[in-house]
C-alpha cells in the first residue's frame, strides 16, 4: 500500500531515508528548515569566489558510500570524481612531522622506521581491523536495534570475542605499538566517535581499516557533491523537496502521528521520519506524553564534541601545507579529557586544517587558498566571539610556524567562524554538538536512543543520535534502516 511519508531534515540520513522510501513507491516529502539541502554537509560560496564545505571533509569508507549508489543502480563516479590523497594527511608533532602515505606498503615502512617491529604489528592490527570492519559494517550496523535478539546468530556469536567489544580502544592500540607518535596516529580517528580512546570499544579499530587501509579520498568539487548526488537520486525516485520549511510540530491523533505543522500550515502524513536532532524532535515537536525520553535521560548521555571552525580565504598560496593536516603538538589525552570530562575550553588545544584548494582549483580563486580550521571542543560550553578569536590567533600562529608562511593575518581574503551557538541555531543540535551521540559501550546498539517511537506507531528517528551512530557512512546507513522500518510499519 502506497504511503505518504514525511522526512524532517536533509542531512545524509534524511536524504538516504527519503531515497529508499521513495524507491519502494511511496510518496515522500522532505522538509529542510535551512535555505539549502545537506544539513551539516551544506556548502556556501562567497562573493569573492571561495566555496566552503561547512562540515565533513574526510572521505573514508568509500565502499559504504558506494553501496548507497549501487542500491539505485548507480556509481559514485556517475556524479563526481574521486581522487586519492597522497599523503592521506600530515601530522604535526612538537618535534617534527609525519606524512601518512596512501600506499599501504609505504605506510608499513613508515611504521617500521618509527618503531622496530611496528611494520609487522601494523599488518596484524589491520588484519584484525579488517575482520571487524567486514563483520561490523555488514552484520552489526544494519540492525534496527529494537532488541538484543537481533544479534543472536551463529556468525555473530562466533565473532563476539574477536570483535573486542569489552576491551577499550586505548588498551587495544597499546598491545601493538609503544611509540607515542604511532599511538596518537592510531587513536585520533575515534575522537570523532564522541569519547576518549579509553572509553571507546576496541571494535572501532575498524575505523583505522576503513580510513588508512582503504585510503583517504576527496570528491572533486567538495563534499557537497555527495549531497547533490543523493538529492538527485531521491528526486529520481520521486521525493519532493522543500527548503526554508520549518517543522514546528508533529500532531498526534490517537497515538498516531497524523500530520506536521510546517510554516504554520498543517499537512497530513501516514508516516513521519525525523532526521532532525532527536532531542529537539522530542522536546520541541512532540507533546510530552508521546516522548521516548525525558530531559534527565539526555543530560546523562555522553555526546560527541562540538567544534570551533574557521572558514578562511587567503589571497595567496600557503607553502608546505597539505590537503589534511593534524596539529598534534600538544597532549591528546589532555585535550580529550577537557572535552569529555572537564568540559571546558582546551588549555593546550589540538586542531585540524583542511586545505582543499591544494587538490581542487575550483574551490578558491586563482593563486588563492581555501582553508578550514577545526578545533574539537566540549558541547554546551560558553561561546563568544572573544573566545573564538583567542583560539583563532593560536591556530594561525601554529599554522605559520608549520608552513613557514608569514603575515597570514594580512593575507586573509575571507573569514567566518562557526561554533556551539551556530550548531544550535542551524541544526537545533543538543548542546551544540557537532557529531551526535558518543559511541561508548553503554551507548551502543540497543543502548542508543530508539529508532522507533515507542508510543506513536508511525514515527521513526534517524541520524547521528540513533543507530548506528555518528559519521557520514553510518548516517547513510541509518537512513536506510529507518526507511525500511517505516515501510514495514
């Protein structure tokens, strides 16, 4: 039976849910509160010729993204050109730099050169991580997680010990490597899963495989090309898009989500999929008696970081800067403690610089540079222009020191900051988080916020605050799961 389905929000999970639901012949309407599609993966173009991706910039797990396109008889290359980055990225330490090569054999040599025997141990680590990747990304992340019984199968039972669900990531990495630089290199990807390495299950070594072994890529034109491609596919299936469409209320009639109030207009639907922030959906769009969780529940959750971001245009090229550069001159554990435990602005911050104009000439005017600076910070902290500028100055000085560039402040052609307040304003993000809910052991699978409303039979949730978790590939998967469950309803 054909259903009329509403999707709230046009991030990766919303686009994915809309495309899969429409593919099955349902009438799908997608509502986006902002003026452009894409959620955190929106982009913007300045009057003087710079194009900035606003959010994601690491193209990892290319096979998972590819599988979305394959489900619709397409390939990613039908929509954009993917280029491998070599080096994948550069890490800046207090006593030098480390370039991570695209070629695995060269990476193995780098490990061996850094620590005797580490090349062979990298092979063992990656073999283990590959197993977790193949089992985790095939058998675990595609579950709707209504019950633990979904995970009762001979294959999963056989895999349980090898997946290291009860071992923390920090301890796991140290089984293989002792050199501080290699430890930081292997631990840093999980920062964006929303917790310190000591609080993340060792299962997530799968990220090291999905990134380092499968490579770091760049879609020419920027990450918004993926958004454009997914929107194109959803439209081909029949999805109708509405921008500047602020959903103000989910109307309930006899425990059924009967309609949405959008820009003060009431529109009837058979099914509603909320890709909007889960906390916002529950506390602002739903009557209290129909919410899955109360405020105390959210206060006890562990959230992924927010970010201080600067979008910068420079009117000349910056020497010695790679596409991706991680500034890790300071202590990783100190910074992560100040995000997750102390919840304050960092005393000795780490940060990341992305310079896509090193790869893509179309994102900046000729002989200019497009730079994106990002510093992970605790969600919910005080956010002011004065604080932002203080950290901006520190990042610029460290960028100058690393590259040998001089007077970068005088060469700025465009400058825009983005932080906690902006994440709240643009995405209704709980406490201004940037990456969703942390993938800690106590917030994994069935222990995440439910994909299904337990009191309203035709209301579903998707995105970074429910299964399978934060990140671009998991969000795409989340949309597929939500659409599948909604259609079955």
